[in-house]
């Protein structure tokens, strides 16, 4: 069923109470020990309360890559263009980008929700064997070679290529590439000094490296499907602004979770650039709204828990779980009675 995102209060730029800070600092130390992460950033923001944040990384690499968490930022830019009357969610993508399989019937809504049927080019065996940046035209050629996976709207299947298509649409309609659109529409207005939108194919020098199989992963390969590097504080504050209604009007914010599709794992669902998590919690089930991200050597998550009245944001390098880390942070400041 639809999940109604009700606007939250603003998050004041002030520390949380000292008791919460002590518990969160203890949890952060445990996360570092348990994950063995080479780089770790985390934040907990409370609407009407304040924010706590910590980052453990080398001074030369103050930001971490958030992988697919960045899809929400691409989605927000698309929805802002809808809000401005420059796009419609049910417009076929062939109106803007040529060569998309079933492009006459695949819509922007399908690309946002992963119901387009577009093959995700990063799943191609040759691409997996030789990872790295490929421009949107090359990725579309790979998708065409595989053909449509299903008719648009027939089912759900994750597709980074669908977000590459959205990035190309933004470039055409907004007159600038997706990284510049995100910067001008989200990062700069909110004053997020740590956050950066990564230019597709341009390797950043100040992002904590993620290593997998002895190779360093270049975060710029993801393009519009994962374009954000940041510390935990700015990620939490960006989500606070989204949930306050500062980036989108009430109607479009509500649209993001109006239709939800079951994902890979039980209890996870996808809307329009946003995820809903149903988390077992003793005899009850908590509901989180946010987005997860993962790539070789990277794990990231940002969620809002209404039960805890808190946003938790975690990104780390290595083999640890950002989801488990975020849960530990939320539990450390939970109300009495929550396990």
C-alpha cells in the first residue's frame, strides 16, 4: 500500500543533547571496530532537536561515495522539472532520448521506479569483467544488445541504465549535466559544503577510496545512477530538507511513495527514487523511508524512522553493513521499550 510521507520539522544546526551524543559516540566506536572500515561517516539528525555526526577517514579524503543513495538526488531533479512544468512523469523517454528499447512506451515514471524493463548495463558480463566509466550512449548500446527484459510496468527490476537515461533527459531539458543540475538545485541552495555531485567519468581525488579484489573502484562510473560524495552530516541534512518539503511540493513528495514495488529482499520496496523498509523490531515492525547504496567495497544507507523521529545516514568502505550500522545508531537513542 502507499506510504504517506508527512512533512517533518526542521533539523536545527545544533548538537543533540549530551546524553545522546555519548551514546552515539559509543555506537560509532563499535561500528568502526565491528566493520573494520577504512573510512566511515555517520550522522543522526532529529527534527526539532539537532544533529550528531562523526567521520573517520584520511584528511585527503574527507568525503565518501554513497553509491545508489545518489539516485534520490537524480530523482529529485527530475521531479523538480516536473513541478516546473518542463516534464511529465508519463511522457515516453523516446521524446528526449533516441535508441531506448521500447522507448515509445517506457516513461520517466518507469525509469524512476525501475519498471522500465531496461537491461542494466552494469550486469553485462564484459562490463563486469572490465569495470569503469562508459558514456550513456555506450550503456544504451549494451542495453539494446540485450533487448528489453519485459514490457514497461509488467514487473520490477533494478536498472542503473534507466537512471542514465534520466540523466540525459535532465541534460537536455535543464541545459546542464546531472552533476551541475544537482549542485545548483540542491547542494548550493542548502549550503551543503561537504557534499559534491560527481561529474560522470571524472575521477574525484578527495573521495575515500574503495578497494575490491585489489583494485580501487572509481565512483564516477555510476553517472546519474550514483552521483553523490559527502560526509554523513550533509547527507542527513539533505534528506531533512527533502522530507520538510523544501525541495519538492507536497504532491510530488507524496507521489514518491504512492506506488511501491517489492525489491530483492523481503520488507524492501521501491517508489520513485526512494525506498521503504519494513524492519522487524521485537513484536512490531518499524518503517524506514530512505535509500540504500552498495558497490564493491562500499556500503551506504540513509533512512528516516518516524518511530525514532530521527534520520540516520551511514557510508563506509570495506565489507561492513551500513544498514546494521544505521540500526545500531538508531537503537542507541531509541525510546525505552525498543529492543
